[in-house]
C-alpha cells in the first residue's frame, strides 16, 4: 500500500479504513458502539443541560462540556464502556486551554452563521448543547457530519438521534475519512468551508485535517496524541479551544479550569 507522507492523517486514514472495510466486508463495523454511545449520552443530557443553563456563562460552559465529551472516542483507545458523567467530571477537572475564547466570542458577535464540524457519535449529543446556545444567541447553524460510516464518527443517523435537525441544518461533508480534508472535499463543500463566516471544528481529526488553513476557524478538542501535543504546545489530555489564525504567544502559562468561568480568559499558549 502506497501512502503519501505529505498528506494529512485524514487523507491517509481514509485509505486505511477503506481497506479495513473491504477486508471485513462490513460497511459500518462500529455501528453498535456508536448506538451505545448515543444512548449513554442521551441518558445524562438533561443533567448536563441544567449545568449549562445555570452557569454564569452558558455558551462557555457548553463548549467546555462538548470538548470534554471528545473523550468519547474509540479511535485512540478502542474502549467504549463509558460512565459518561463520571468521565466528563474527571476530564473537566483536568487541564484546558481556552485562551482563545474571547477571540471566538468576538468573531461570533460579528456573524449570524456558524458552520459546525462534528466529530464523534455520543459526543454529538453534547454538541447539541452548544448548538442550543448558539441558536439562543440568534445564530444560524449548519451542522456537518461524515457522509458515511468511519470509526465512531458521527453521521446523519447520529445527528438525527441527537436531535440536531430540530435546531440546525444538517449536511454531510461528502467524505468518509476520520476528519475533514480540503483535498478530498467536493468543490461545493470546499467552497462552503472557505466562504464560511465562522467555523467551529470539533475533534482532533478535524484539527489534523484543517490546521494551517487560512479560514476563520476555531478548533475544539481534547489533545490525544503526542504529535498534536507538540504542535499545539498543550500537554496530553488538555481540552483546547484554538483559533487557526490568532497570533502566537509563546511561553504563556497554561490555563486553569477556574479561568473558564469568565468571558475574558487569560492569554493562550502558542501554536506552532
């Protein structure tokens, strides 16, 4: 198998998983895992929705929960037996870097439309909390999922289970790789990405596919591998909200969880 070492992990992952599906003769090997993740997250959604609505900053709290839910991912660990609330609580007590939140809010205040790139099943239920907050602020949301099954990534079926279609336009990205790739995108979807007023991209896969692109894009994910940790200057396990275009502030102190209770978070760590 020939691999292009200059391609993104998303591009090469698309090739690998196509081979795996052919070898297994199965179009969706992780469907049962995704369904279990969705059910588990829906069971605890009302509890966490109350946490958001009772927060001093509901939008920020919803972003924190959605990013923490990015841990519901079989890609790095192949574990799927989660105590959802316990897992979220543990992750939310850990490190995060939300120093770009004021910039995100500044861009959000100047646009009426957000293109939201989803990541995994299960966590998509918590993405709904973010979409609810965005729509409560009068923003129109277009919610983007994978065009076909890949690992436990969210598809149209998962978006429907999470009830996203009740709040936003839901569209497929025209791809079946573990993330979003401009190289593999249809011309129509690539144009939609490039012309978007504001993009919120969930998950490390979307970061791996789109980091460095000159778009008004913010990445929201949990750092899950050492290469991305080096690239983002964020330790493994850190919950990150990062702008693709913000200036680099090297050497800043890592943010502490208490800082996310405020609209104006401290300065962020640099991105190389």
